C-alpha cells in the first residue's frame, strides 16, 4: 500500500477516531498509527498477514475496539543468541520471546471489544485479565487447546467465543466467568465441570459438535444454573435424551420463559 494512501487513511482516522484497513496484505501492525494513540477508539486490521502485535499496542489508551480477524497471529517463539558468547549453543545466551500477543495489551483499560478470530493463537497473555472494560472476547478458529484461565476478573464480559478451537475440558475454574454467553461449539470437549452451573450471569451455553456423552452433561446445568439456552446438537447422543437427566424440567421452564420474552 502506498504512503499517500496510508496518509489519507491516517488523516481520516485523526478526525473520526476509526482506523480500518482490511485485506491489504499488511505483514506488520502499522507503525504510523503511533501518531494517533491519543484519539484512536477503533482499529480493524482484519484479513491481513500480521503475525505479531507490537508492545506499543499498550500505548493506545483510548482504544475501545480492536479487531484482527483472519491474520496470522501465532504463539511462536523467537530464538535470540547473544553475540558476545563464543560457544554456539550456550544455554545462558539463549532467550525465548513470546511474540503474538504482548503483555502490554493489559494497559488497554478502555477496551470493550477484542476480536481475534481465525488466527493461530494457542494461549493468552495473563495480562488480558486486566482489561476491566472488556465486554466481547472473540477467539473463534484458533489453536487453543486449554480453556483460558484468568478471565474471571473481566466483570463486564458479556460474550466469550471459543468456538472452532481444540479444547478438551471445561475446568472448574470456569465458575469465575461473568459472561452471559459462552460459545464452545466445534471443539473436542468430552468433560464439562459441574462448576459451570455457578457462573452467575451465564444464560447461553453453546456446546455443539463436541465429543460429549449424555453422562458428561452435569445435572447442575439443568437444575441449578441460570442457563436458559443449552445448545448440544452434534455430540455423541441424541438431544431428545437430555430429558432423561434430572432437572430437565427446570431447564425447560427457563427456556420457555426466555422464548416467550423474545417472542
């Protein structure tokens, strides 16, 4: 992309607080955006070839929405060798640097929406739990194999999308989540902790196309939770057999009441 075209985008963003540059083959997060750290509220760089978010992302303190869907963000590690060491393989001279999502993301205290769908992310930086204003976290279509912990501090979180990953287990720590909706469709989940019923705001739980047996569905989700929409199609049992689990009637009461509300 030419400098004049980029300059035009920057000038527009200076006025609007929005920078959108999608499907342009960008391989790096544009350094030029550093000029707009004081007023950028929305950044969309979807459909590019960005592999790394720079530490300078933490300078965008006014940012409310960051979208990098369909890029190449990945948890690869960079090997750095100190030039002062003669031995070609000294352990003390090597350092492994995580590259994709820097810890500085935790500085984005006003961020409400973070969309990272369709990348190669395997894990999240612990500092993501510092994004106190975050309402929507989209991580669909990545390479996450373990349910991300440490998100219970996100008290404003409404939507967590972890669909199309490689998650096998929903652990007890899920009870800390404040999300209203959790999407776990198209993973490899065979175990769901009963603690998920303790999520205080959870209304919608999507578990379609996983590896769940009927016996893997905790009774507490049906009888003791706030969940009013439990989506289980495409697992290792017929959904109609869910009625065999104690508490199914209570779940149906919530489901019907919610359906009437939006009818």
